[in-house]
């Protein structure tokens, strides 16, 4: 029993779909919960316009033609509707978890995929939105967010007598435990319903949340449209995109220490703010990230973009991403260059004029610190390429005295030039011949501008180290006064990064790991370091060892191989000099040359780990003239300390070994428990397979006996192999119904007799706990093979004239017995159904008309012709109640009389739905049930499409018969 309960652990997906028939679980409540703050309302609100931009056929890449309306409902609720004049054809992505993108890269990120469903979940779970719906071509997807309590309150109970076959051996108490299994979290559900909607789409959201309403009202401003307030009066507009330059706004409230949401600069003792523009990629608003300033998303403006300019770029190919991270400066620069290339000379000049307030007032340093400078530089460069010269400046600009900042002038020098009436411009204006600011300074002022160049200074120092050598920094290592001390120190500080130590004659090679990342700048570093966490730190301590070894005459020579350079060393006074010579090596290593005795002492210190302190203290004691007895006492105390340390280490190792043994014992017990569970599971599986096999043999024997009793006469058995169907009548036939309409000139898919409660599961024997699933979904052929438990003749089909009234009457007793065994009450030909959705009283039709019998025959014949599989169940007619179909224990299927008054595809859909409940893997209307229905729909669709693609003259007799069945059905209805 414990193993069984383990298998039947709470499964919110299945439980939710049982509790809410007709719905599919899209996401569980916990999905995207921990990361919800990364997807604020601004991100959610963008999902709707994104999908509209991607699908707008009349105005591609824009929101033009999309209407936004707002209605007031009761209790402060508002209905916001976003509708466009084109249809969403398919709804599959709206009700499934996935978001299929055919290409990794593309120009359209939308498609009603996972992003929209994430938005629906966030709106309903985190912001209390009451309704989210999508209207497409003839359908509506309605989302419902339910809590775990909602699910558990609606779970239908299953009586002990009605428990399914896998649970026949459990006791009533055990069955109660199984029934007690409940959902542990809520879910976002989706349901597809037919509606009279054609040629347009709609997103409908109803909410009383002011924040949600405010953000959804921004719909038209989150994509390119004529109504977008950010895109009015662009300074350049073309098929590739547009540019709109923004003004600088004065803001005296800003102070030197104030934090601003945008750039600010001095203007006549006031501060001005550069407004953050917006970025639109392929019609959709996008975030921008400057590598120097980080994400430009502000608390006050999530879509805050580039200082001083709004940019629209079309036809951009970029990486698909659910999160859609901000676009960085250089990636965007690669896209906007097409805007500049699309400008003619007059466009270039007019955009340079429109942006003048930015390039003369925003702070500029060599290379630029705002993206806007990259864009302006590209415009200036393009003008220079086309032959524009600074000589033309007076014609298009004022008579101001313009200078470009070719050097790093200090603030005083800039102020002096500005006092003299000069306008200082970025350095890149030299490309069109603008005079340099340095030319207007005196020699003294010019000399003051010549600042050290850090990178160049480093390069020159390294060149000097190659030409004649240079001084480098090193630590004073007092513990390294002899070789044993040096060996112990090397082990202590370099143990984690040493790959190997090799003795080669009188040379010792200490090989370091390549991961040390010692570049050439480390070889001439002059800074002091505290650790070996960096390449500079490693070289700093290597130089300390070299200095100690050479200074104390422990080394005869030493050099270091970096991979690309050989570094040789020399002690000059108290300085260490290094010369770096070009030479490639496979390894990174320090090579020491010394006498054999010194090398042996080095290895003794390295192997023993002796830190050299004891040896150094003895040497110091000798220098101070202490007696031999003092040395002996000192040496003895040192040995005693080492013995105590070894004992402590032994105790630590024994404790560690004991812990490891306990852990191994624990893991062994867990492995034995897992093996026992696995063996029990296999036993349960084997018993279930045996039960199915026995049931199949029993059913086969019953059939053979019935055939023998009727002297090989064909009974009225519409034998259909147990297939699985989808969860609703409209979805059962799926897209295959559309093909039937096309072939037989039927009316609209959702027209005809209204069906009541088509989603109701009437398989009382299996409407309960879900049976164990198989790992891989089965194909249609697998389903047919797996459940072909009895053999029936398929080569001879009874025609309507062969079906007699007495054959129909002969099965009524069997139906009555089945109703009794399944818990249904029976009185005469009346019976009741204990159905959790709609209980009702029904009556078997004992004397069906000849037309009704022929219609039943047409149904079984059409299904056989379309699927090449006969019906494997007994059909009968009933009256009363509110259901259109009943399934009793996977043995009998009842069709309501009203089914035979409707179009043939409607009756087929009811029949197919009820047959699906025969499959023991398709309990209720769960995911297995849906996948089976999809397999059926695929089979029907493939067959009908093949017929549609075949010229009339090439149709087979069987294919012509399929097309004629509908006419025969209509004729029987009209003759009633």
C-alpha cells in the first residue's frame, strides 16, 4: 500500500483537469514565482503589443489598425479590449506550455507563445486580474486561475464499488486514503470554446487593479504607431527606421550630489537633464544597457533608453529570448549604422543641426561616455566621407567659434576657452577639419595638457625591460635565509598552483599551472601584493624567492619562463633587476641552479613542510653565541612539538575516517531501500499486466460464445477499437472537422444542434484516480495495438438492411446487466447515472425506427472507413437526461436520440468522445486523454485531406463511399 501511495503522489496537473473538465493546465502556481520581480507590470504590458506587431498584415511591424477600448463594469471593474482586423488561426500555443520558434534567430519574438502565458499567469495570480481571454478565428481561449483549495473542493469522489481495475485489491480503508490525495498548489487553466468571431482577434482583460489599468493604457506607446507620443515629428524617417532628437530640460533642483534618472550638465549655473529616449526594435519597445552605466531601466521609467534620442530600427535579426535582456551599446550601434547609411547629405546635415545641443553641452571624454556620441560620430564620419568640410559650417550653423577637444584639457582651460567665446565639440569633429582646442592655448598651457598616458607608460616600461632591464618590486622574505627555508616557503605559498617539481642535474624546475594567468605585464609589475590570488601576486613572491636565493648565495642562478618570455634576474645593491627576453616555452616555470647540497636542503624543506623557522632560529642563536646545551634543548623541544602535532593529526584522521564509514553505511541502506521499492513496483506492474491479460481472455471468450449462440449471424455490434479522444466535442473532431466541412459542403464547424455538457466524463468506472503513466506517449498505431484485446471480423460489414429489430432487442438484457454491475439503478428499461457533473434519469429506446438503425450503421461504417478500424462496442439509444452520450464500463455506449437529429459530424464527435473512455490510461479528461484525442484527430485529418487532394476521377470506391455517407445521413433526417 505504501508503494502504491508513493506512485499516486499528488499530481496537480491531473487533479486540476479532473476538477475542471474541459480545461487544460498551462502552468502550475509555482511557475515563475521566485523570479516574478524580474517581470514587472511594464514587462507584462508589453506582451500584448508585441504579438500585434508581429502579426499585423496591413501595417507590418506596427500597432496601426489595432483598436483599444475601455468599458466600465460593476464594482469598479474595467474591461480593456485590444482588437485588430486579422485573425489568430491556431490556439495550440495558447493552451500548451511550449513556445515553438522555428529558428533560433529571427525578426519576430511574438506568436502568443510562452511570454503571453507568463503574462496571463502574473496578471491573475499576482495582480488579481479577473479575466483574461483571447478571441481567434471561431474560437475563444479563456484563462482561469485556481488555487489548490479550488481544485480540492471540486474533485469528484469515486465510490469504492466503482474503483478502477488497478485498485481492485485495495481495502475500503486504503481506498479512502487514495481518495484523500489532493492538490498541493494552484494552477493557470485554459479552455477553448467556440464563438462567432471571424476575421479579427481580440485580447480581453477585466480588472479593478489601478496599476494594471494604468500600464495597459500605455498599449499604443509600447510599439510603433501613429498614436505613439514618443515618435511624433521624427528628424529622420525611412523604411529602415527613424531618429527623434530630444531637448535638454533645465532642472535647477539638481545638485552636485543628487542622483538623477538621466544625464545632467551645467548650463549657465543651472543643471539640465537629458531626457531618456525610447528604443524600438522591429516595432516593439526595447530596453537599452550601457556597459559603462548598466541597465537604463529606471524606477520611474522601466523603458528608459538612450540620453537625448529616440531610435526606431526595423528588420533587425537578433537572438530570441523569453527574458529579452537589454540591448547593449555596441550591439545597438551595429544596428543603427543602417539609419545613417540611409540618410542623404541633407538628412545628415539636418540631423547634425537637430542634435547640436547634445554634442556641445553633454559631457564628452575621449571615446565618448554616452551612446548618443556614437550615433553623432557616425553622422560626422559619413559627412566627411561624402566630402563635407568644416568650411561649410557657417552656412548651416551659426557664426560660433567651434573647437574640437583633441587633448585632455582640465576644467580651467575649458572654462577659459569658453569665456573667449569658443564652443567645445567632441574630438571626432576633426574628421571634417574642425580646428583643435590645443591650437588656441599658449606653450605653457599646452605643456599642461600633456598628461601621462597610463597604457603607453606600461608599454614603454616593458620595452625597457627587454632592452636593458628594469627595477621590479619584491617582498623581503626573512624566513628564506637558507635553502630549507626557501623549500618550505615555496610549498606553503605555492602548493595549490604547482603542477610539478623536476630535478635535472644541478637545476631545479618548479612548474606552475597554466591557469595562473601570468601575462607579460606581470613581469614588470612594481606594486606590492599580499597574496598569490592574481598573476601579479604570484610574480611578486617569485621575485622575493629569487632575491632571497641570490642575495644569500643559495642560488647560483635563476630565471623564470612565462611561456612567451624568459625573465633573467640580477641583484644590484638592494634592488632586483629583471630583463625579459622573447622565447617560447610549453611550460610556465621557475628554474633554479644551485649546488647538489643546496638542492637537497631545498627538497628536504619542501617535502617535510618545515617552515624554516626552526632552522632560522638556530642560526640566529648561533650568531648570538649561545651554548651547545641551549641548542640541544631547543632542538629537543622542537621535536616534542612536532610529535604532538602528529598525534593531533592522527586523531583528526581517525575521526574523519569514522564519519566517512557512517556515510557509506547510510548510502548502502538507502540503496537497499530503493532496490526493494523497485522490486515491489515491478511486482505491482506484473500483477496489473496479468489482470489485463486475464480480462482480455475473458472478453474474447464471451464474444466467441455470443457468436456461436447467434449461429454466426452478424449482431448489431458497432465494434470500435478502444481509442482515446480529446476533452470536448469541438476538440474531438479538431481540425479534421474542418476537412469534413470542406469535402461535404457542411455548414460552419460550430453551427448545428447545440450540444449540452459535451465535456462530461460518463465513464463512472474510471472517473477517479489516475492509473500509472507510460514514459513515452503512444502513437495511434500503438494505441490500437495495445488495446486490441479481442478479435472481431473486419472484412464483412452489415448493411442497414441486414440489421434487424430482433438483433437490437437481443442486446438489451446485456445492457441492463452492465448498468447493474456499474452501480446504476435499473427499473424496467429506466435507469439513472451516478455522474458527478449531471445526474439524470434515462430510458433505453427499445424500439428504434428503421431510420435510426440505419443511422447507427452509417456512424460505425464512417468511422471504420476513416480509421480502418471497426467499432469494438455495443451501441444503443436512450432518451431523457441532459447528456448526449454514456459509456458503461468500456462495454456499452449509449447515444441520445437527439444525436441522430444533428449533422453527422456532431453525432460522430459524441461517439468518438465516449469511446475514448475505454482506455485505462485516459482517466477522466486528463493529459493522456487529450493526447489520444489528438492521435484520433490526426488520423481522421490525414484521411480526409488525402481524399481532398485526390481528383474525382482517381477516387477509390471506398473514398467515394465516405463522401456519399453524409448525403445518405441527410436524407434519413429529412424523412423523419
